[in-house]
C-alpha cells in the first residue's frame, strides 16, 4: 500500500510529553524519537543512534540536547553529534535524520516527507481540546491492520447502518441514501441531510433536521460535523447546503489514522460537543470503534490470506475511490524526490 | 505438502451450530463461513464478502439469507448477492464461492474440490453420536503442525508401545509385530490380532483375544475397531480375520484430521464403546492425545528448522507410505481441474 | 552474521543435568539433545531421530543408550542406531550426528565444528563454581537479539558510564579513558587502571587502585578480572601492568554468550569474589544486565527495521573491531571444511 509522505502524521498527544520527556513512535515503519527540551520545544529524530543504532528513545534529555544512553553520544536539537565521550575528533557533518515536528490542536504532528516542503498550513483543522466552546472526549485505538482500511471505513459511513446497528442504532438511512461527494485539493468532502425522524435513535422531544458532513484529509485525518437545524430546514433548502453559521448546535469528531507499520495502525480521536448531554453518545461511539476494529482486522486477515483478491466497489464507495485516487496522484508527484531518503515501508514487519 | 481437494473435510460439530447460527472455520487455508438458516439447512461460503472482503462470519442470518454486517450486502443460500443497500443495480452473476456441505455422523463435512463431483457416498463410515448402541466420548484438539504428521501418527500405531507407554500401558506388542496392511480405493486398512496376555494392561479377570483393525480414509479420517473374541480365537483362525459379526464386543474410535493452514490442524474425535466401563479408557486416551501433540509439534519444529531433511522409513511405515501414495495419485488426477479455482494452500501463513 | 564453528559453545549448567537426564538446547540454530548416561557420561546428538525427525529430547535414557520415544529407535552413545523395534535389519552406518561435549568449570560445552579438531585446550579459563577460593553468584539471561550484539556490549565497556549510570554508578571514567587493547590468538584483551577516587561509587574508607582487564574469547566468552592494589600503584607503575600475583584482592566475572538462533541468544554468567561483601554488587550487576537487555533488544529491532544501516565506529570500538576481524579470519579458514556438514544458520527463524 502507498501513503503520501509529504504530509503531517499524528504521532501522539501534546499533553502526554512533558519537558525533557522522550517518546518512541513508529510512523510509516520508521522508528522515531520525539522529545521535548527543557524549554518546551519539540524535536523529532530517527530513533537510532549513528554509532551502533541503539534507540535514542532510551536516552536522556539534557537541557536542549539529547544523549544516547548506550555509549553517550550527545546530539543538539538539529540532530548534530556534538560530543563523543573519550574522543576528541568528531567526523564532520555527523548528524542524525530529523523530522519537522510541531504541536497543534492537542496533537503532535510529524512531517514524513521532504523537510523543505513542510507547510504548517497543511495541518487539517482538527477541533483540538484547547477550544473552550466544547466539551471533549478523546482516546486512541490500535488496529492490526493497514491504515488504508481504517480511513476507508470512515470515508464510507454507510456501514453505520449495519456494523453499528446495535451500538449507534441509527437505522438504515446511512446505507439507503448516498451523500454528496466532492473533491478538494487535499481532501474529499461528503455531505448529507438527515430529515427529522429518519434516524432511529432520535430523542423525540427534540425533533430537528441534521446536516452532516465530513472531510477526509491527506494522509488520513477525518473531521466530521453534525449541525442541527429546525425541522423542515432540509426541505426548505430542497436538500441543499445550509448556512453553517446558523446551526443551532454542532458536534464534531476528529480522527487521525497513523500507519505504524504495514499491518498496524493507530487511530487518535477527539470528540467534541457543546454540552454534557453528549457523554452517552461518547460511550456508544467507543463501542462502535471496537466494532470497526473487529471487522477491519478480519478484513485484513482475509486480504493477507489471498493478497490478489480485489474489492468490488459499490456506489457507496465513491468517496473511497476519490480519496485513493488523490493519494495515488500525490504519491506519483513526490516519488522521485522521495526515493533517495525514504526507507521503504515494509522493510521489516 | 499436498492434500486431496475432492474430498469431504470435517469442519465442526453439527450440534454446535444452532438455527441462524454462523461459524468461522479454516480448511486448507481457506476461510469459510458455515451457517444454518432458520429452517435448519446448512450452507458454506468463502468467508469473504465480494464487496470489501469483510468476514461474513461477522454477519447475520436473516431467515434463509446471510447479510454481511459491514455494508449490508445480502446473499441467498446459493451465494448470490440479492441486495446492495442504497444501490438499485446489482452486477449480473455476482456471487460468492459456496462449498457443498452436509451433516452426517455428528460432524459437518465440507467438500473442498469441484462441486459437481461432491459425492455423499465418499463420507467415511464414522460412528456418530446418533447411534444408540454405544456410549460416547468426544472432543477436539488443535496442533501447531501440518495435518500429514497427525494422520501419519494414526497410520502407524507402533508408536503406542513407546509414546504411550505410560498412558495406555499396552507394552511393546504394538511395535514388535507388524499389522497386515491392504490398499483400498480411498483408504488403507491395517489389521492384527492381540492374543490374550499380549497387552500389558489387560484386565486379568476378563481374558480375551482382540482383533483390531483401522481404516485410514482420504483425506485424513481414521476409524478404528477393537473386536473381542474368546481366548484362543486367533490361534484357531491361524491369525486370519474373524467373522466381525461374531465379536463379543466392539469399541471404535473415529478421528478426523483437518488441515487448517500449512502449519495448523484440528483433530476431531468420537470414541464409542458398548458400556460405561470404558470411561477410564477415555481418560487415558485423552492423555495419549496430548502425548501425540507434544511429539508431533516437536517433529514439526525440526522439519521447519531443516526443511530438506528426509524421513528414513522403517517396516512400520508401510501404511504411511501406501496412504501417501494414494494421496499423490488422487491429487495428480485432480490437478488440472483444480488449478483454476483452488487458492494455493499456504498463500499466507 | 557469522560465527566460528570450530569452538566450544556453552550449552548449560553441568549441575542441572542429572544421571539419565536429557536437555534440549539450540546452538547456532541447531537443535541438540544433551544427555547424561547412568554412569554420568555426557553425549550430545542432533535432537532429531533419523526415522521421522522426532525430538530425541522427548526420549528416554536407558543405561548407556538413548531411546527415541516416538517409535522406539535405540541409539548407543556414539549415535549409532542399534535397535529398530519389530525390524531385524538395520541399515548399515545408520547413525545420528553427534557433537563433542564435555563439562568444565560448571558449564557444559559443545563443539560445533569438525569433531576431529575438538581441542579441550581451547576452552577458556572460566572461573567455575568448583573453585573453593571464591564465593559465587550465577545465572542466565535470554536476549531477543543476535549473540554478536551481546558480546560487542562486553567488548566495549565504555557503556558502563551511561547505560549503567544508575545501577553501577561508576561515573564517566569508563567512557572518558580508553583501555589498552591487544590481540591474542583466539582472544582480545582490554586492560586499564582505575586510580583511587576515579570511580564514583567507591567506598571511601577503602581507597585503592584497581587494575581491571577482560579477555574476550572466541566464540563469545568474556572473562573479567578486577584486581585491587594499594593507592599509588598505578602511578608508581606509570600506568603499566602490575604483578597480578601481588593483587590484594581479585574479583572475576565469566560470561558466555551462546547464539540460539539468528535472533535469540543466551548469556550464562558466573560472578566470583573473595568474600561475602560482594553480594550487593551482584544485585546491581543483575540490574545492569537487564539494562543491557533492553538496550540490545532495541538495537536489534532497529537493525531489523533497516538491515542495510551500518555502524559508525568510535575509538571505543577498537576491541569490537579486532574481535570481529578475528571471527572473520577464523571463519574464513574453516569455511571449506564446514560447508558439507554445517546446516545454515538461519534456515528457519
């Protein structure tokens, strides 16, 4: 499977990495150490000392520097070796690969492609937990499956009608009607109305129309918005898009799917809603995630048993197809520049 | 290793699959879902939805149909897709591979070869638990080993003298004297007398001669019969075969060895005897099975360490050799017709 | 990775194998059964019966013979098959591979190369627990790593300053000053002084200079000696080697690193000191071993992720480089004679 390298991947939670803390992560099968210096700044290096390939994540932050705790090589924040204990001369230009890294919207993001092209503007508009206008639930989930199967799950929400029939109890409306799907530069948008009464689990005291849309960004970040309007709004607009600023209420969910290796992935999620009444929704959402996990891991086992078997798309797969085309297009554009530096995904499983 | 495909393989216990129940099994490395419709009928499909390869065994039986619970495709009993939620048009001839399946003698049997050649007459005469003239013990055991090593264990029972010296305590008679071995169309028969006093663990109050024979059927089903006669019968017949209808008492054991993958197998067994006194025998038989498991899994580890190492047959291996020749002959006869449809065993381990 | 075959490898502890006992070990990825006959003599065979490759380590010692407990083949101490139950004729020269084996200095040693070249004089001078002039601590530790990474850890003790900064608390002296390194026929010696006060954790009531040296023998046995002298001795000798017979006190540590497979190894160790006061040292040494294990297994994971990545030696790696050159030289000398008999390391992982 192919993934875009010139993109920001979520590596973890900003609040979990304290000053002088180190974290070992794996993205696109590359071992990476992310560390925060004494002043709070982030750095990300390959997690592999130049000397004997020991993990730097077993090292020690010393102020603004990182020391390998096997034989003591010391690195500055740029990845340069500035001390080899017991040795006066240090080879010129001895440095480790470092990755552009930053924190934004509660997450730590690592740029896996050409450093010169790292562009903060490409970070998707995740609703982070620093926002004061929402209350939040957050978490993460590991899958024994390739990342592609997980974001494809999110791109085609028709599965909610079946896979989540017990947990979310939305009924068959998700599967019976297709959303409108549009392509954007680095994302695919899907959008649709739920007219009052069309979702099984509605609170009948609180009838409303819902305008639901979700944006799936490269490399695999999906942000959904559930916007509430007075009953009749969908019909009044003849099914067209409403003024988002006029929504009575908006709930969002942000999901980042990070490929750890060829066959393992991590989903990070932040669920945000305007008031406390959404907490039971969070419980059923977590149950739905575990249903996704069982299905996707079963799918992966089938794929691995017969690798040549192909999918047979239905009309529900339109967003999936457009997103994968976008991935292929971006990958083909970056391929030449990547080949020199990028270790092959899947070099070891 | 090669296995005959035009054969019935045991997939599980008929009594364990209730109406509208689903079971996920793997045979010859193929994932299969076996399901029972509301009326009690069995069907067996590849366990892989045509849409996105999700496991159908996570699906739901709806009367006489099976629904994939990922995105809701609905299959009839023949494996045809009869509904794609939200989509009017269904591609012509869209269907999943289905396998001939039936229940007989307490077991569910799946035909892994060409459906047109599935022949119920080829099901071996297992003594199932529906028989009222016996009392039964039954069970199953998983091996981290290829099926061949397990049925070879059953084809050459000389190992009882050594491997089961503590559990079965039969003494060395199994190893010291060879059985008569004969070839049949789809089985190998081994047969022999135990004269009174030759088995160490005999109940001295109940002296008798025993005529023991066992049939090893393609693809790996072994049925043994222990027939008791008055002392002196073996000598009176000069070691020849007795009239089986004249046996004072007969105990049987049926063993089905099913290859799950290249390196994992399941043994199903039904032990049948005429009265309750055999229960302690069942305990020692189960202990013997665990001895087989330890030895066979050790054998497998050795084979995998040095794959080119070859066996050095002894005269005790005659039934093993004849059975394996029969497998090769049947496989060579079916090879051309199989190549198009059969996924390769070992496509993934 | 390459290992010398014409060498003695440690297989286990002599005191753990009782008369008529069997032990299954794996060295250089070869399964080996070591057994002790009724009279106490040792023998080592490949752990794989000639008949059907069953593990002989599941067999039974019968006086001076070993019986395979699958189908009963009986072997004499030289590895010859001397009985096949139920069969009169035994193929000529039917025998199993046997390995030279002996016990010395508390350990059982197996010669993995050409039997004719097995030379007891090549067993390194380990300080075994039969010595009455020391008190001992001993143990073993398994690593999910190739043996090379473990003995390289012992060849370059500069890591003590960093990796063991919390457990051994020696300070940076190990890393700041290089030992003198010399090549010998089948070993590398490293040696150095610690002047009084240079080790952080010194007992200030007991000031002394320490002359520390360690010999790293083919195939991976490291023996260290810590010799205590009066304060000022190092200076009086101008840093030169002292008279070892004049040491006030000597502590030693013997470490044997045995490659089990390509990616797993076992470290056996015997720590010896002249009096009971060393027991707290043993505790911190065991803690240090667990630090080594975590670092080395991390190093191995990095190597497996990017197999082509190379080490960048520092001046601390001199002993490592010389030892590996010695390995290569010895391997190149033995290669032709080995090729016929030696199963490839890594035939199965």
